[in-house]
């Protein structure tokens, strides 16, 4: 969101200075803006109007009962209209709106344009999805309001379908209009309905009402809203509790600032997926023992005084089993057996954290069971989830391991071991 806020702010600077550029990325846009200003292309009258509007909005913002944003925009419009600044000083204004409502029309696409439309539509869908998901979650956290992502996508799809039937542009939640609406005092989605009705009434009955509205004043409104999107306090909190996530945020921010919103979000997604795969590739694991005064079985590294069952290894793997970590699981099981203080008769994999098994890890389990059996070590499982058992059945491993060798709890697995091997050990 910090990157998006910076992007929105930079995108409005050309309007504030009274010229336009083709956007190619926030940092490069900022360089081009500076070149235009140093080259004498800035309209300082337009800048004065926009800067005054921005100052008025920010000065009146603490006063919740005063509609500062509305007053500042109306004042800028009146000043530009009375002084005729669009003609006298070249201040860009909104101009008259086209009169009337858009008409219904079925969008007809030729076969030659179909490929371009599909590619463009996928790009628009990606932008809309990223924009809506990020913005809705941000404001959900900010307003303590629950958000249903599926409902957001349904609403977005319905709105775009309607826009397409009335010759409209593709739409999504707006990283500029949403903060503007909030800054103006909006509390619910009814704001959009009221806004749409107001626009329709303007188009039908008063298309010239806003013709003197300066573009630099609109830029000031968006800039004021974008300033409110920056979250520095939250970055400090993230750095304090999880430094690597802070640096992930910084990489995303730099990516958005350097390449734009979508490439920046793409970079963040790639890094997040890599981090997820890294965690899954080298997950936490533990050998469990019994701790006096604490119920259940616990990590012997955390509790060095934990008592271990003679001849038994309780091994816990805290991740799904898949191709990236299958070999590591095999190694860690053999290490746990080799490091046992007593000769091992049985190893029980406490599989409650294992949420999935793929074909590669299934083959690894078959190989592990075979090598353990040849070494005289029994392989058992405890607390395995039913969907994972179903996977093992499809892999034809469940019957090979034996249904009786899957225990519902760690306690029942330990009790069965003590009984079968006649070991007098008190849990």
C-alpha cells in the first residue's frame, strides 16, 4: 500500500504542475516530471491553484464537522471561473461534460481483435484483482470490518459486465477514489451509489456545472488522499516483530516505485511464494518425549529433561510432505533413529501437522518403510488426518503399511508399543 500511495501521488504531480506525461513507472515518471519543470514547462498558476487546494484540504482535515475537501474544490472552481484562468493563464479545467447517459450496446468483437482483447482482458483482470484485494483488505483492517473476498470478486464481475454493456471502461476498486471518498466522510458502499446518481444527474441536467473545475485541484484531492495511505507506524511494528517481513515489504515498495503497481505486486508474490517454499522445504521437526507435570508429548530440544520411551522414537514433522522436502524427511528420520539413546525398535511419525502427501513423498515413504523393516525398525503413524490417509490409499500404501499401524492419538500409539514389546515404562 505504501508503494501504491507513492504511485498515486506521483501520478498526480503532472496535473498539479499543468502538463501531462505518458506514465512508464513511478521513479522514471518522477525524473521526467523534474525534467519538464526544469525545462520551464510547468504552469505555475495551475500549481498555485492546486497547492492552495491541497493546503486547504490538509489544514481543514482535523475538523471533522467541516467538509474541507468540498469547500476547497468549490473555492478553486469559483476562483478559476471568475478570473477566467483557463483562458488567461492556461489552467487546465474539466470542461463541459457530455450530455446524456451512455446507451446500451452489445460489444461486438471481430476475430482479428479477439487475441488482443483476451490478452488485454487478462491484464485488466489481474490489475483489478490485485487492486481490489489489496485495497479491500487494507480498509477492512483500518475500519475493523470483515471482508468476503469472493463477494468482492462477484461484485467486481457484475460491475464490469454492466460497464461492458453500456460502453464503459473496465473498473476495479480505486486506490485514489477510495481514499478520497474516505477523506470526504464516506462510511459505507452507499457512497458509490450516491456518487453514481450524482454523476447521472450532472450528465442529464447540468453538464456545464463543473466546466471550470481545475485539474490541479482534482490532483490536490487525490494527493491529499494518497498521503493518508502511507503506513509508517505499521512498518515499525513489523520490523520489531518480524524483520524479514519488513524487508519483504521494502522490496515490494521498491518494486512498485521502480516498475509500477502490477510488476511490484508480482515481485512481492514471487518472493512470498519462494519464502513459502523455503519454509516447506526445511520445516521444523521434533523428537518428542514425556515432560513431568505437563500433559502430552513435547520437543526434547525445548525440554531437555523430557523422558523418552526406551526403544521408541516419536518423530513429528511440521509441514506437508511434498517433493521439495521428501528427501530431507527421510534423512531426519534416520538421524533421529541414529541419535536415540537406546536401540530403536519402532518409530512413530506423529503426523497431525502433515496436511498433504504427494506422489514423490509417497514413494519416499515406501522406500523408508522398506529400509527400516530390513534394519529391524517398525514404522508407525499417529494422528494422521483422514484426507492424508485417503491419499495413501490412492498411492496403494495404506494397506501396505497396515491399517492397524495408524493410531488415532500419540497416547494410544505409545500404549500399543509398550504392550506389544512388554516394556515397563510409566507414561
